[in-house]
C-alpha cells in the first residue's frame, strides 16, 4: 500500500507541474472532453488561438501497463473536427525520460519523422520533505 500512496503523491505532483506548464504556454481555459472515448487527465484550450491540448502523467510504474499504452496511443491519434492534430503533453519525472521516449517509439507514437505534436515535459521530482 505504501507504494500505491507514493505513486499517488508522485502523480499528483507531476499533474500539478504539468498543469502549470500548460498554463504558462497559454492553455489556461479548462475544457470538457467532448468525445465518446476515454477522457484525458488534463484538457485545456488556448483562448486566444482556440487550440486544444491534452495532458497525461506517466510514471515508471505505468510503463508496462497495457492501459497506459492504449491511453497514450488514443490521445496521440486524436484530431479536432477539422482534422488537425491536438497537442499532447506527457508529464514525466526527469530521470524517466529515456524510458518514456523508448516506449513512445515502440508504440509508434514518436519517431525521428513523426509525433511532433506529442511533447514530453520532464518534471523535477518532489523534494524529499514533500515540499517544493
């Protein structure tokens, strides 16, 4: 159970930091997902440009889970009504970047020629005392 609580606290930390990152880029307006599929953790819209962005958190413990793989594939392939890509931000802990990039390549989400709308956002781990 301690591992589950640690993962939950870590996921909350990454989600807050990812939310802050997306807000700093102008994706400030929360938006409800309108599609019939699964809903992303974070859905934001840039009010000035009207562009939509999704956000998901991925921890090391998620990397082997089929549900994580399906969510990553689903959100990386979603399109707007006008068929343009939706920016997809993936929040991770800094030292897990290589593992996540490897998974995205394995799943066919990112490569040297594609997946430019899928952005990895490395987040510093929380301070040991639990405060930032």
